[in-house]
C-alpha cells in the first residue's frame, strides 16, 4: 500500500478537512509524573513533511486497518499488540548551509532514537494510576525515500510501540523535541490496533525545542468531543492543554511561545524616537474604547510608561507561534509580498519621488502610471531571498520602471468616474457598500453637541432636494423609500479641525443624498460640506448640486471628490480595519484560550481564524502605526486611529454585525420571514447585499445543523462550560470597553449559538472579502477614490478662486494626492487586493473528505453540501451579472459585481472569498 493511501490527503497544508491547531501541553499535570514518565522534552528542527504520491513501505511496512495485529506477551504473560506511528514532519523549503548540516544531524539523531520522544495516551483509565493508559517510544529511522515526494518537503519517521491488548483507543499523543531547534509537525498516524484505526492525530504545528521550553506538547486525536463527553483517560489533559496557552499575563513573549492573552493598542506610537510619533493608547478608556489585541508584553518606552516599545521593520512582531504565516504561505504570497512592499518598495518609491513630490499636472500624468511607468531607484541593499525576487519582478529588467496594472473598471471605461451614476453605483456595488442608508428622518439633523459643533440643522433643505425630484414631493419620495443618504457628518466633524491643521490635508464632514429613479439607478441630488466652528468663525455648511453651468459642474466634481475622500478614510479605518480585522482578533484569542482543540466549535471556527493575528501584527507595525502608510496617505492622518475608536464607540454592536441585522439597521431591507435570510431588500439591485445574503444564508445553513448535531439536548449549550467561558471572555475581555452594553446576545440555546457563529464566520469570510479585494480595482485610479485632498473648495472671496476659474482641471488635479502619496497607496492597495496561490476559499476545504476532521459522516455530508452550495451561488451571481435589468452590475462599461464570488485564482481578480482574513 502506498504512503498516500495510509495518510489523509492534504489540502492547503493541512490534513483534508482538518482545521485543528494543536497547543502546547504542560508536562507536569496532577499526578502526571507517575502517569507519563519521560513526557518532558524537545524535538527536531526541520520543517519537513510526508509524501502524497505512491511508494511501498519495504522494510518498515505499516499495519493498516483490517490487517491482523502483531501479538506478543510481556514479562507477566499479558498479551501485547505491536502498533506503529508514522510521524510526518515538514522541512523548510529553503535552507542555508548551516540549516542543511543541522538537518542531516537531526536525521542521524532521529535514526538513533535520540531526536523525538513520543507517547500514546489511551482514552481509557488505567485503574492502577487512575489516569489514561500510556505507551512510550522513540522515533527511529525514516521511511524509504521511494515513499516520500522530494517536492513536498515532507519526511516520514516511524515509532514502534508495544501496547496491552486492552489498551483501548488512543486519544492523545505526547511529543517531546530533544533537538536544539523547533520543527514543524504535520501529523501522526497510528496503525495496528486490533479492530480500529488507523487513528489520525493532525498537528500542523511547530514543536518547540525543550531547550526553549521544557514542557512537552500534546496532540489530540481527530475526534470532536464536548467537555462533558471527553473520555476519562484524556479529560485532565484537555484542561491542562487549555491552561498552557493562556499564560499569566506577565513577561515578554518569545517567538516560540504559543500564549494567547489580551492587551490594548499601546504600541502604535514611538515617543522615544520622535515626539511627532506620540499616539494615545487606544482601548481601555472611555475616551478611546477599542477591541483588544494579542498581548506581546514588550517593555514600556522610556518616555511613556503606558506605551509599549516597538519592534520596527523588518524584525517580526510576536504572534503565537502557530498563528504566524507558514513558509508555504510566505513564499506563495502573504508575508513575503507584503513585507516587500512595506519594507522595500515603499522606501524605494519615497526615495525616487521625494525630490519631486508634486501634484499631477494633467490626467496623462496619471495614465503614465499604467502605460509607461516611472523610474524607480533600487531597494535597500541586503535584500535577499523572496524579497529580492519579488522586487526584481516589480522592476522590468534593465530599466527599473515600475508600472501599475490598469484597474478593471477604468480599463472598461476610463471616463466612468466622472459620471454621477457611477459615483452613486459605488455606494451599492463598490468597495465600501456598507454605509449608505435609507433617509428616514427629515429635516436632517446632527446629534452632536450644538454648544461645540454649532446648530444641528442640515443645509440640505426640502427646497434643495426637490429641485431635482422631477415634480415628486420630498414626502412622497421618502414614503416610497426613494431617498438615501451617505452621512459622514457626525462621525468626522469632531476631527475636521484637527485634520485641517495637518500639512497638505484639507477635509470636510460630508452628507450626500441620493434618489432612486424610476429606471432603477441611484442618482446623487445634493452634497453638503461642513466645517466646524472655530475661534474665528462659526463654522460653515455649504450645499452643492449638479447645476447647469461650467462653474457649477467643476464645483460639483470637487464636492464629489471630498465625499470620496471621506468614504476612503472611513472604509479603511472603520469598515475594513475595525469591523473585520480588529473585531475578529478577540474572537481568535478567546477561541484558543477557552475552546479545546477537541471542541466541535473550535473545529468549526478554526479555518476562519487562520493567519489573522499575523496580518494584524504586520498592520500595527507598518500600516496603522504612527507615521505608517494609513496616516501618511489618508485624510485623518495622525488622528486615524482616534477616528476608528470613535466609530467603535458610537456604532459598533455585535448583534448588528450580522448582515440581515445591519441591512435592517440602515433601512436597506425590511423584515420578510418568507425569504431564507428573513429580510427583503429595499433596492433589489444592491449587489453587495443581494449576493451577501446568499453567502450569509449558506453559512447559516451549514452552522445550524452542525450546532444541532453536537448539541441535541435542550440545555446542552448552557451546560458547556468551555463554550460559556468563551462567550463570556469575548464580551468581558476581548471587547471589555463594551462589556456593559445590553445588546450582547445571550448564549443559552442552539439558536443563540448558531446566530453568533454565523456572524463570526461571515465577518471573517464574506464581509472581509467584499470590502477588501476591491481596494485596487476601485482605488487604483486616484481620481475615482482619492484618499486625501489637499485643498478646500474654491470660494469666490478667496485668492485661489481666480486660478480655479482660469484652469479648473489643474485646480482639481492639484487637490488630489501627490504622485508620491498616490503611488504609495496604489502599491499597498494592489498588495492587499491580491490573492495568494495557496488561498483557502470558502467551501473548498469541504471538497476533500472531512471524516478525518471529526470522524462523522453527518458532518461530512454538511460540508459537502456547503461546497455544492458555493458552486450554485457562483452560477447565480454570474447570471445576475448578465441580467440587463441589474444596472448596477451590467451594462456598457459597467464592471460585473464579483467580489462575493466564492472562488478565485491568484492575483488581483476582484473576486473570491477566503476562509479567513489572511491579508
């Protein structure tokens, strides 16, 4: 029998269908020294793995299911069975000379049995020790080369055991790394038990050296158990395994640690380096509430004991060891490409353009970024490996010219951004379609303190709006649900004065009212631009409409640009970073701290939590930090995270992150029990919502029967102490600044649990995909979505007004980001919009057998049905994109809406829903 038949198939670097992340196991548990002698230790270094092609196991032939066990007797005449474990280790894909030498030494030590210690722990209790029965062995030798694919970077080792015939089912494995460095353990498969097996122990985890940590690691069999169902032989191990990843909240984390605990965002500023980089602590206060991040424990800065010292690029920021990108992921895309852009390309762009950081003079200057490119200096010396290869790919050989791909929409119609209908369409089918809401109250009024921010009444009066309603009254338009608003007034007005005091940045707080026409398209009616009161003025609110003359036309164009700038900042800081990346982090920490790897809810969630802590750590280091890309390139500037915190304080609610609830909150849908999602859209042609509800319902249809399967009894959810601790920690620790809110859902029933899980999975998959992978397609052409504007609107009593009248095009272009700002943003947006080659998409993991995941045919059937549903949804969306009635997703020069198509190829495709937030 071939190796591939003995071991489960691998999808995306994991055992097919498996999502288990194994945790560190404390060596000394109550009574453990008597139970598991020799369970403390260390392991090997390499990151190898096993073969998936065929090949025979000559001299190390393994026992397989159905083969007669090899029986013998011990010294007391008790019958024993010989069983064998195949240990699969993955090597590094690229090794230096010293690593290759070390690898050979580890092979040699493993061959002698001095590299890896392994113990099998039974699910049954040994009456003599009142703990699980155990059998110990050492990994010796390696399987023949013919069974190992040389391109898989995997190697298989074997360990033989003599176990009593009544040993029972193995439920856990202790692994001790006796080498001096870590290695990546992919899985262990145990063969030879009479009447059962093979037994799979999926790992996909780094095994630390005992020199770094004397504690051994425990890996549980691939079987789901609720806490009360845990077999007695491994019950204590389940509890101790969870304790080992919680830490004590003290000390600085080491890179090999697998400890999850909470901290506030106190590492964004760098007061020791520059007083201009001082930033407030975000989270933990009434002024700046925020979700918690994963604690790193670095010492405080010298000048501010509340701020944590920073690890600057290119040095890595700590995340729990298994949360970091695997080497295959790095090589394929995520860490390598993002670091190349942030650490090499962005500095190169800055060095090349800083001497001539000037505005675009004409639109052909912008076109040159796509057609001709621009000369760029080489990156920093010392760039090696993947980073160097990536940089060479960016620069054309010999010319060092950097060129951007033309965004899809502009490629189809380069003038689309000028049109009002496209401006409006993007509120429903663009990169930030989650803000627009039904206009339900009139007159429009602010909820801000009038003593500070002036009169609350909007200048968008009935007369202004009815000018363009074609004889329809305002009241009739509202009654027929025809009026909608994009309202950034209250969110941004408190920050406008601060923003406008920054060099090269000018901003308003905007309101835009839209009308849904009889032809089925959205059209903007009027824009209000507001400035707050200052010591020298009482503030201002100016209204702009399309008008019918040249001057009004250009003023309208500039007003729309200010709206887009507001929208770009809120998209990046609120819709994208806050509502997906930052709010997911507490769920990930709590899941690892409170749910055992054996817990069925852990197994359900794990694929949707993968790599998020790593990408968030990279963001804190280079994107949202003081002086980082977001501050340098988006209008809120150094106040960016304050804006994000204010939005969290004012609007974030877990119960409203469910897609149907969010649509109802914004008035974009009404309740309709006859639909699968329970809501009916007010605008049928709302691509984000209509496609999103398909994905939402599919997730819900997977989660509900999954939960009901594992919780069949009425009180089983309430009695699951791991689950209750998980939800309690999410609220009281992960979102501690909102723990007293009354809107938090209860967790008493299977319905409660299904709703909570569906919301979390939707946030990590469909919601993130819809607002992330369109960043370059929509933002790559600067005039379409400028991230910052450098001029206020021209006023007829100001000196610049004459310049505006003489050359309005030049005035408009000089208001846009500079070449340096634009090219930096485009580089990052291009990277964040790119899928890696090894991406794991929603539903795809279900194509392989999940029997190795939970060992349950009913669950396997659910996942296969979910995969089939994703294929059906792709067909439905493709048909919608061809429907001529759907004008927001079809028509001349209109790009199809594909952001919620489940699958994608690599690159900037504008489609595809990864399982998790991995970029």
